[in-house]
C-alpha cells in the first residue's frame, strides 16, 4: 500500500538537466595569479566563472567589450546637440513664416537680416563641431 502512495506522488522541484555537469576539478592560485584571473574574467563579460574557465580551457572565443566613458559621453552630447539643432531648424521655418504674415516687408526684412547673422554664427559653430567629431573618430584629440 505504501508503494502505491509513492507512485502516485508527483515529483516536485527542478526538472533534471539534459546533460548535467557531474565532474568537478579544483585548483589553487596565489595572489598574483588570482588578480590576473579576476581581471581576465571581468574583461570577458561572462557572468559565470565556471563558464569562463571552460571557455579558456577549450579555446572557445571570448568576446570582450570595452566601453570608453569619454566616447559615450561625447556621443550622448552630440546626439542631444543634433536634436537641438533640428529644433532650431523647425523654429527657423516657423519664424520666417510668422514674420511675413504679421509684419510689413520692410520690418520683416530687418528681422531676417538679424536672423541671417545668427544663422551664419550657427553655421560656423556647426563646422567646428563637425571638425571636432572627425578628429574624435580619427583619434587625433589629445587628452
């Protein structure tokens, strides 16, 4: 009767792995080797030390991704500047339309003259930004 109760019981817990890793190896490192190991492990980006060790032992390819904070910061600022630049372009078109609809031609021409001056300054600034971006991508910027 106990055998029947045990057979009807559902198995709880984790499903068994298809290919379980049953073999275990232990090795010891001194402080210098351990620091080298940890730096390689962190550079690899793998989240599990056992996977890292097996990939190194069996010469599997390890991809390392290094993120340069300066490059990311430059990219973020350039992206935000680009969105602001586009907004200025949209506002530019709206201002020109409003000038001609609400002012006389003489007054609108005076305002457009001032707007042209600021546009020339913005264009020069844009050229400098493009030069800096090209220098940054070519690696010519000195830190």
